């Protein structure tokens, strides 16, 4: 790889009841180019905030909600775009899980993500939905 990566994080969790909790995290991620690299998208600082809530609603049902905010600033100037790239993104999803049998669960997830960049090519919105079947042993 043409970069060194540095990461640090801190998280707190609070048990709300015997079946639910909330968690918050803050992250720092930095990448620095190794000497001689021409890649302009590895030299950045990034900060992320996460929040997560989980609740075992009953024996059969559980749910969780996740949200994230990310801010990334690159250090290198892009001649092609005429600026220094900056991205801000927001992400979230909600999951509902249903126990069908003792060792079989059905998971449904709805999610959304958006990235706003000063370099329009890197901006997007994404909606996701998934349905999965989990077998435990």
C-alpha cells in the first residue's frame, strides 16, 4: 500500500434495561502518503460519530437503529478538479429481527446513505433494503 493508516476511537455504552442499550462512538482515522506516492486520495483526516440503539423487544422480536456522520478532508490539491477534496456523509439503518424457530431468524434491514463532496463525482445517495435468513448452530 502507498500510505500509513492511523486510527483511534472512544466509545461509551449505557444499559437502559436488561434488554436494551445505547452506544456512542467517536473515531479518528488518518492516512499519510508514503514518500514518493502519486496517489492523491490517501492523504486525509477523517472523523466519525456513531450512535447505536438495540432492543430485544420480546422473545421473538428484536430491533436496532444505527446512525453515522463522517467528515473527511483530503490534504492534496487535485489539479483535475481545481480544489482540495472534502466529503461529508450520513448513514443510517434500522433492523428488525424475528425468531422463526429456535435456530432460525429472519432479518429485515432498511438503510440510507448520502455523501456530499465538493467534487461532485464523489457525491451520491443510496437506499438499501435487505432480507436475510440466519441459521445458528
